[in-house]
C-alpha cells in the first residue's frame, strides 16, 4: 500500500505484467503504515459484459446506481466505482488498456482526495532551483520532460515532477514523484531495463522512464518563486518577464480547469444526488482558484520561448532563474 501525501492507496491486480507496470509507475511514493486504505482499486484482465448507460463522454458510457457508477469503454473494457467507499474494479481483456485505465482511475481518485486536502495538481514541470520552486506551464507534448532532462546536470536544479507537481494555498510546491514520460521514437540515452512502452487509446504511445534512472536530483518541496509560461515551437530561444495576466491564463488552464491532468471526466462528473455533487465541484474550483491567486500574488512571471534545441532553452531558463 502506497502513501501519496497522506492518501493511502491499495492496488490489487490479477495480471502480473499490469501489476508490475503500475508498481513501477508508483515506485517513487513511500509505503503507507498498516491500516485501512483511503482508495482501493482492483484490476482484472478479462472481458466484461457491456454496461450501457444514458451518459456519454468520448469513448465512455456510464450509468449510476445509487452511489455506484458503472462504466463501459467498449471492447469488453469497463469499470465500477463506489464513490462513498472510494473503491472499485476496472477490467479489460488487453494488458495495455488495463494498465492505461488503472493508471487513469488511480490518478483521478487520488487527485480528488488531494484536492479535498488543499493540494492541487498542476499540469506543468515542477522544479526547485537553489531551493526555490518554479512551475513551467506547457501544453501536452510541449517538451516538459525533455527540458527536465536537459537541466538535470546543473547542480542548482532538482525535479519535483515532470508533469504533475502539487501546489497548496500556502504557496509551497510539493513533489509528485511518478515515472517520467518521453515522446518520440527514440533512441533514448538510457538502458532498456528502465524504459518501457505506454500505449494509449487516444493520445498515442509514449516511452516511460523509471524514476530511478533520472540523472538529476529529486526534491520533496520548495516555496514557489517562479511561474514560467512556456511557448513551444520554432524561432529564437529566450527567457523574459511576462505579464501576470498571461501567467494567470496559463495557471487557469493547467490547474483550475486542469486541462492536461488525468482527471477522467466520467469519474469527476458527480454521482447522485446531482445537486450536492455540483456544489462539491464548485467548491473544488474555488479552492483551486484560491491557490492560483495566492501563487500569482507571490511568484515572478516569466516567458520562455523554447525554440528547436532543448539545450538552448535550458540555458536561457537557467540564466533567467539566476538573474
């Protein structure tokens, strides 16, 4: 059983390959003390009967039966989730899909539990520079992990998360030490033993890098000092100050709305009674916005134009953080 900032998570799986994949995903988190789990997930490699329902989002359909949600992803894949007890089962006949759904369900429910504790995930590269924290806000595929690898050799730099750092209303960033994800066909400068494919239904394949192989240092927490708005694409590489309005728009997108986060809308949609669930979502949005406002009030906003060469972007960012 793992502890994710105090949220106790238990995962059981009848497929050895999927069980190993999820264990490697969560290897950076500490073991929880004995006791009852806050979130319990069971994964089963099998085909289930269709569970059609009136609600639909992308490839998912679902229905509610009291506090339990029944979900159908097609092709024999599906799930059931008990919101009151925070436990459920996911099934799929293919191991890649079972791994993906298990990963998403874990992130969705752990993220919801952390939200309730005032710790909000940000779709960003979270880092520490000489003990002070920063967020590099970039869209999916923008180069967060590539830049983290380019900065790894610098002694001033330490990684909080390449994709999902946590931000609290107290202005502190906290680590979310999951494995790193790499885009592109490679080759990558790491041993094959620490690399593995992650094949996804809708967003293409990635290569996962075990956290133990990350060549730089890892940090647990840091006070927020910088909000860096990243601009991917060709053109000259530079770092400069930017407006708080631009930083606010990026933080609204990457944390308050959570675009790019593994939130899983079909699990975020409130169960019955729907009015109470809608009120809970409103409180969540207000809590996230409160943390965002506190971050904007204390952090220095920067703009980073990445250009075509990660090394140049790393140097530009390092110079800006050191000035």
